[in-house]
C-alpha cells in the first residue's frame, strides 16, 4: 500500500512538473507571439531590421544574376520591338530640335553619363563608380556596390564638367575626363538644379532614430527631407527642412491624411513619408508670369504625398500647394507661360494598364486648371512607375524620359514623335536611364576627348 502511494506521488509530481514546464513554455510561446504581433502592428524594434532583411532576401531571389554581377537585370527591361530593328540607337525625324542629348543611366557594366549626337552616336562618356569617389564612405548607412549606386540627377556644364548625385550616396563634380573636382558627403538624391546665379539646389535627407515632439505618432526611424543650396564650388550655403516648412507652416494635415483616426503616420518600409524628388527655382527672367509668387521661390515635389508646394526659401512660408490629380509625380517646372508643368507617373501597380499610363500635365496655379500635354490618347501611351523627366524645348517640343523603359523621346505640339532613343544593353534588353536633357551642339565642341586620353596615359 505504501509503495503504491509513493509511486502515485511520484507520478503526480512528474505530471505537475511537466504541466508547469508546459505551461511556462506555453506562456513563453504566447509572449513571443504577442511580441511579434506588437512588433508587426506598431512597427517596434526590430521591425525595420527584419523588414529590410526580408526585402534584401526578396531582392536576391528576384535578381540573382545582378547580385553575383553577371547581368544588371535590376536595371533591364525588354527592348521595344521597333527599337530592336532600328539601324541606329536614336531615330530623328523632321521637326526635332537640334543639339546634343545628355543622358545618365546604366551602360555596359557600369553606371555613368553619355553625350549623344542626334543619331545616338556616343560623343563623350563619363563612367563613374561610387567606391572610387568615396572609398571609405561614412555618410551612408551601409556599403554600396558600384552596380547599385544609381545616378539620380545630373547637370552638364559647357566645359564638360558634370555635377551629379548618387542616389542617397553623395554629390560630386567631375571634369570632362572624370577627375573629381569636389565631393559632398551627404545623402543627396534625385535632382540637381542650377539657378541663374550658378547656385545649385539639391534634395538631401537625414535619419531620425529618436521620436520627435514635432511629429507625434511618427514611428522611428524616419527620414527628414532637406533642400540644400550650394555654391558652384560645393559649399553648403543653406539648408531647408521640408518637415519644418510643412509643420511650422500650419500644413500638418497634409502629412496625416491617411485614413487613421488619430495623428498617426503610416511610414513606408524605408521611413520615407515625404519623398522629395525635385527642386525648381522661379527665375527672375520668368517671375512676372507668376504674380502669385516672387523670383527665388522654390517649387517642391513630394512624391509620396502626391503634393506640390511653392515655398519662400527665406521665410519657409508655403505660398501655394496642390494635391493631385497627378499620382506619384516627378519633375515639376515653372514655365515661361505662367503655368507649372509636371511629369505625372500615375503609378498603378499594374504596369500602367489600370490608369492608362503616365502623362505630362500643365497646371495654372491661380485657377488650378489642368491640361494634358501628352499621354491622354491611346497612341501616346508611355509609362514609368518611378523616376521620369521632361524638358520643354525652345521650339515648343517636349523631351520625355521614360526612365524604367530605358527610353527617351521628343514630341512635337501635334503629338508626333520626332526623335527617340533607346539605351540598348543587348539584343533583347534596354537599360534604365535617369534623365535625358537636350543641350546646344556647342557643348560637344568644347569637350576634347583626346585630351582626356592623353591625361589618362600620363596618370598611368
């Protein structure tokens, strides 16, 4: 009898111990599960690290040959059928505006910039590598391979010098031979604008890792977009915070218009909820066409808010703003006719099929009247989800950059395409271009490629 009681007590003890550990384990599992739900719901640490790791893994799976440096497939698309059969990379028809075209993008096995003749022949090129310019970069958050250092915003000078951004990787000026003149170690991005005084206006950003009382409900980390004014020699003269412009200007509602019940900011994966992608300056030469504004005012494009702003850079006062009808827009410009032109990407997640593709729009800032310059007809379809640029030419034509298609084309006021270029990578594929800009033919005459070859021989 006693033996049976002892055995029963031992069995109960083992059962209770097993129950305890099972319960404790269950609580741990439950706690871990609850923590996971909280991290995912409220984007707590280490949410951003996990999401970035998952994004990197997805990127490897989607672009394996890119990551092993066999083929830059991240920047390639199928070539248009008509382009693959053309004798030249560019086709010119009567009515095209004469000059040379400066393009930036991925060429061969490197990123860089090229100057093209009207038939697409390469007159000069500037191959660049991020790690050559910044071999010990400390201003970026992680190491950048040269294949992933995308040019976004470039400006050509008459003597062959170029100022350009590596996207979030820094701003540099190089000469016609590719030798650095100056470098700015900031997370500059998207565009470079030179005003009539020779000053440069460039978007930049910095990262917040701590909550800010100015933005209640903003999870960290997040990025604050900045507008930098620089001297021609690369010195920062002024820094304007886009968030300060919006918040201190009494326009915080533009940030929180996201369907939440309270003041909560829903940040994209990369913490970029404004996404400044262009700065344009109202020049004195055309300021009279805009009685609402003054010379020197800034036109800003905030892509992720579908928002255009006109701001006084001295007081940071918002003089005008408009949301849509453009969707994820790029490259707004003040025009001499008193209107604002904008590249309307109309990103729809369906390759342009849901909304009909991208468009070029003009806006009357006084009446807010919208007109479609190009892209409203079935025979005018073009589309790029991201990037995209346009340039109004002196003869009334518009040069359009369909970035993700690796294509640039010039349209006459009638809508006829009078010049087109495809950045062929091989027989099947075209490679991304950031922007195509038409310059006078005299730019090519001032660039002497042979002197660059001689200089390289002397350096070697």
